[in-house]
C-alpha cells in the first residue's frame, strides 16, 4: 500500500486553519485549501480530549482509512486536514464513510457533478 502524502509542518496546519474552508460533521471536521502541487496532501489531528494515545491513534487510523478508500473519487490539488471528534471512535464504519463523503461534497472536493 502506498503511503499518503501528508502535511507535517506546523505552519501548514495553521495556514489551513486560518485560510481554508471548513465543514463539520458528526464524527469529524474537514478543512481544505487548494495547493499548487497537483496532488492531495492529508493532515490528521486528534486532541488529547479524545482519550489516551491508544484512542487517539485509533481515531487517526480510522480517518486515514476513510480518506484512503475515497481518495480516487477526490479532486487533485488540495490540502486537507481531518480533525477527529468523539464520535470518530464509536461511529459505525458506514456512518464515518458517509460523513466524509458528505463533507467533501459540501466543499466541492468530489470529482464529477457538484
């Protein structure tokens, strides 16, 4: 499996939080902004409020997998940050996937018809 290209630097996260568009769903928050790279980059965050390291890592893994499965359907050239919320850990897989697709549709990130 090929690793996703990720956002790692603090200034990249701050720029997206300040200047990017956002959409809120039950289990996650999605921030996005166009980049000039021609491919997507993903950043994941999980607050300490979610729980210990095991819960935070599980939330990040679930969000990373949702992104990976839906990445062929996404437009290219965007920076995205997925922020985990409490429901990220407990929501059924289908609900998490539907939430991600709904947020992407709201922000115009899906290929095809708007």
